[in-house]
């Protein structure tokens, strides 16, 4: 989606391709859990956009996305005003994109990657128990947590296994749309900000649904994990986790027939429609 309204995001490492993988319910053989197999591909493409041009940009991308044929496509817009457990998440490294376009398709099919795309894997997928209800005029919400896991194979596989075997009640949570654990398939580029090798991505129908989970089921899950006596995931990490949050003004999930667009029409489009109506009159 080349756009004259967007510019390259310098220093953030750009977008990524991920492949969605499903974990086996048990791990057999050897001292390490086996590596999961991929069955989906997700590409993340970043955009940095002038604040004065964001309405036009969102309208343009929404129109393009509505014509696409990907399994799913999301336009996400970075939030700089989210507080979680008393901490404000606002100061991201230079080059962190204002927007990202996420597109989901089958496993990487040989399509040439753009210069700012990098390959990833996504190692787990969770879907809601029922169809989520979107609120008209209100964007969906994407909560991500990014990790730098130690580079040795044992750390990576044990980190993945912990996520795969955790007890989760997300599927039954009101407003839950989906969850994926994303894993970088190639090393981060030299000098890339963050150097994250894994990330969780949890999609909600609206921010209020995420906030309710954070203060209820999410807080309880964290407390239960600490009290379980299991090795904390921090043992396999080389740096602290780094949350980041996004509004989702445009969302197409074609597999489930879900479409949600709450970006305002651009002034240019509105003027063109008015002119066309005047000519007909």
C-alpha cells in the first residue's frame, strides 16, 4: 500500500512477516519441546504519517483494504496515552511507526518481500468462544508486549512452551477477538531499535474490553503465575518486556465475516461526493 501521505520510519526496523503456528498439546522426546509448524503468514508494514494528514491516510488505506483478498487485514494506530498498573506508555524509541498495516494470508508463498519487511513466525493462535461484538464508531484495540529472548535454542523453546502450556481464559472474555505469539524468523537488523525477537498480540473489540480484562482476569492470571512456582519467563529473556498499544480503526477478518471501519471519511472524498451529487441534481 504505497501512500504519498506516508514516509519511511527510520530506525525502528520496519514491518515484519510472521507465520502463525499451532502448538501440539503435548511435547514428546528429548529435553526440549519441538519447534511448532507454521500455517499462516502475517506481514506488518509500518507508516509514519504527518498528524495533519492522518484522516486522509486512514480513509485511503481503508478503501484499499476493502478490496483486498487477505484472510485478515488490520490498520493499527499507535496510542501514546495508555497507562497500565500505574505506568504511562508514551515514550517509544525514535522511528517507532505511527501506524502499521497487518495482513494475514497462507504460509509464505514466495511473494517478494518489500525492502522494509522482515520474516517472523507466530507460534500460537487463540480465538474467541463466540463472535465478538464491535461498537459502531469505536476502534478495536490491539495490546502488544515485545520481548528480547536469549538467543540460545533452549531459551527460545522453553519460552514458547511456557506460553503454549499456560492456562488462559481469554477465549471467554467479553470483547476478546484473538491472540497470537509472534516469533522473529531472522535476526534483528543491526542497530534496530529494541531488537525484539518475540511479541504477543491480543486483539480486543474495544479498549474498554481490554481494560476490564487487565483489571480482572489479566491481573488474576499474573498473580496465579507468580504463585505457581514455575520458572518465570524472565529467566529466558535478555531484556525487560516492552508493551505497546494501538487503536484499530480498520479491521477485516474475512474468515469470520467480520468487518469494522470507523475511520472518518477524508475531506477530499466528501467534497468529491458533494460535487457528484450536485451534478446529478
